[in-house]
């Protein structure tokens, strides 16, 4: 017996993008504002990271909580239909993420993930991105010897 495809579901799934997603664009804008320079989707690297910071040897992935199973996130829900199919698909996604991360680390890259739910509010995303980029250290200039004229 062949499985019937729901046209509405099919149309919805066809709109799911793999690049230039809203969360990815939010991360890119903020990273640029913070002065970090990067490359997009380097195909010569395993997994084609969303953002690559060559000077930092950093590969950054912007993962959707649903598709990549963000642990403990309320957006990583389980579909109620075709449960076995979805469990298999999610398990394969998570395993691929692990495999790609190991491959990048073996090549000397640091791998980081920003989750979709962290991109929804700037006040949440900014400290996460600063920590990843190493920009979270505050420089104390109160003891400087500079004198203003």
C-alpha cells in the first residue's frame, strides 16, 4: 500500500529553507555589527557550516530547534502522525550533526551551535554570540595612563 501525501503538508514542507533563514540572518547581522567577519556556507568544509570565521577557525551552525532536537527546548516537539518516520529522521539529523562536528574538529576547527530559540530576542542572542566569538571580556580602562587635554 502506498502512502498518501497530504498536499497541504507537502506545500508547507516545500517552504522549509536550508539557508538564508530568519534565525541565520539574525545571527549574521549581529555578528557583523559586533565587527566579526565571516564567510557563508563554505562547501569545502564538512557539513557546509552556516557561518565560518576563518581568522578564528570557527564553524558556526544555526540549528532549528525542531529539526535538530534542541535538548529541553519547547520548540523540539514530536509530531503526532507517522511517529516512527519522524523519530528516525530526527535521529539521523542528530547523528549527522555529531559526525560533521567531529570531522570539523579533526580538521582543526572549533564548532559552535546557535539554536533558533536563542535568535528570537536580541538580548538573548547577543551574549551567546559574544561568548562564542570571544567578545565577552570587558576591558577595564579606568587605570589607563592616558590624559585628555
